[in-house]
C-alpha cells in the first residue's frame, strides 16, 4: 500500500504517518479514546478528487470522529480524514445550505444562525455532519421537521468506481435513496445540501434536576406531556451519579422553540413536580447543543451502547430505569475502586415527539425506524485504559438486560436497531429491515466488489 499512496501525488501536509509523531497524535484523536487506532496512513483530503484517488484501497472514512466503536480509524490501515472539507455555502433565496463532509454541526449551527436560520442537526453539536446524517439523525428540531435525512436535498458521493456522483430526487435517485440510512455501503459523501428554516429568535431550554424518589412521577409527567406535546417541543431524561457524593439524580433537558413563559406553560407537568434545580433560560439555538450529558470530554474513555425503546407511557419504562439505578448504586463502589467509572456515566432517554417522523413512509429512505420509538442510550466514561474491556463488558450486559425485557416475545423480524446508536453486535438485516433486499440489489449496481464494507455491510447482489 505504501507505494500506491506515495504515487498518488498528495501534498506533504496531506499525508500523515506514524513517523510524524506530533501530527499523527492530533490526526488520530477522537471523541472517545477507546476509538483511537494507530493508522499507517492518514490522508487529509481537501477535495472529492482526493478521496477518489484512494477509493480502491482498503480505507476508513473519518468525518467528525464521534463514534465510540472505532469506525473512523483503522489499526495499521488507511484513513481518509475529511476535516479539511469544512466549508459551507448558504443560498438564502432557495433556503438551502451546502455543507462539506468534514464539518461539525456546531459549524453549521453557527453559520446558519447568522442569517436567522437553522437546519435539523444533532442534540449535541460536536458530532460530524456526515456520519450522523447518513445514519438517520435525530435532533431538537426533529419534531417539527423530521429526521436529518428527511431534510437532505442533495449529496455528492464518491462511488466504488471512483466517480464523483451528484444524487438527488431527480438525478441518480436510487443512490440518493440508498445513502439515506445506508451510505456506508455505497461510498463516502463529500457534501450535503440541506433545507433551511427560519429560526430568528432565541429558544428556551435547559436542565431540571430531581431526586430519584420522583422517578415514577417523572415518567408519569413525561407520558402526560408526550400526549399533548407540540412540534416545537422536545426533551431528554437522563440518570447519573454526580460527584462528590455520587448520589443518583434525575435530570431533564427541555427544549422549546419560543419564549420562557410559553416554555414553562408547555412543560407544566415537569415543573409541577418541584425540581430541586432549574437551569432553564432563553438562549441562541447554537448554544443548546454545546452542553448536556454528551458534552465534549476527549480525555475520557467512552462507550455508548444504545437501543430503540418503547414510549415512556408504558409501565415498563420506569422499571427499566429503576433496575438500572439499583445496579448502578450496588456497583458504584466496585466501579470506583476497580473500573474507575466516572460519575458522568449516564443513561439517556431521548423524547423527541415523532408525529413528523411517522408521517413519512419507511420506504421513503433506507432508515427503517421511522416509527413511534424513542432512543435509550448508555454512555459509560472512565479514565483507566487498562479497564477498557471490563467497562465495555459491563455496559454491554446492561443493554442486553434491557433488550431482553423490551424484546421479550418479539420475533427477530420485529426488532429494531438504529445504526447511529449501534452497540456493535447488530446485524445488517436488523438495521435495514424491509429495505435489506432492495439495498443488496442497489449495492450490486454501485458497489459490486464490496469496496465499502466497514459498517453494517450488505452483501451485493448482481
């Protein structure tokens, strides 16, 4: 591979090897240290043509580097880093934004806010645009406008044969369909064009905190709110054991596209419980994604293990959190002594009202979870690399336990998996469900030799 790379004509500052220790350390840094791998070559791509040069080699793509699974690095392999492809162009007349494949959502939010506009991004804004988009993409604006892929108008993709292809509804429409949920099988996206929406005023958001005794009451309030929530509202509930006492607490992040007065009225069931801390306030929209339970902590090892869960109105939901609470409390002393799990480890319930999501048929994209489902996320954080395997095993056991409860009596064909929130043991047919066969045929057209196969690989059909 060394001869191939050297002959491709990259500038000296575009090719990073382990020999350049300082630059290499920076190039392999990821959100989670558990995702760090020692790549042999890292190409800092600046154009789609740069990516086209290497697409026949066994490569890995790095966009935002937010995955905990290590999918954006390859031990001893080749990584194509898109971070230099971070420009954007805003078309105010058409209300569109064209975004480079290496941009972060924080960059997008900052640029669009200058014009009083926004697009659907993630709930945290230090994630990369590319991976989060092609995997589906839930965000604070999802209740009003749908998933990120539902607002993707056009993309530029480097396909397996090295061609740079523009795809949209009228041009290469089959590829446009395929990348909206399954892009890892067809080629990396170099740019995305999204719809823009007017967002001229501050939003109201922030944290409320409750003692664990209010667990059942909190989920009752969430279920009550869920039934009447408008498209301008969203919420997260998460559970953690903050220092210094490591006392379990319940925290809610509220979001409302409007004033503080209106927001408090909309979320009255939560305020009626009497939170012990209220940190809600009006703020510019871009500020919302920079804080919360998944804020940027690159010095820690992280493991996220996640699954789709049923609505919080069902009786099983509080019992799941209660079981986790009991497990965490009984394990905290052991974890602190042996595994050194950080107090910032948490589980998160994303409560994005889904009426807009369910209004779009699953067949419209290759994302196969456009239903009345919420995401339940485990985020484990620790500092001792010697404990990586133990903590990951512990987190995996928790998810397996919850899956067993939620999927009891459910046939494999009825189980749902969200690729962006993958634990790592999911199968491609579980992720793509009813679209799997069509995707296999489409892959036979665009990627017959299975050049791109690193994430939920679909066997191509002729």
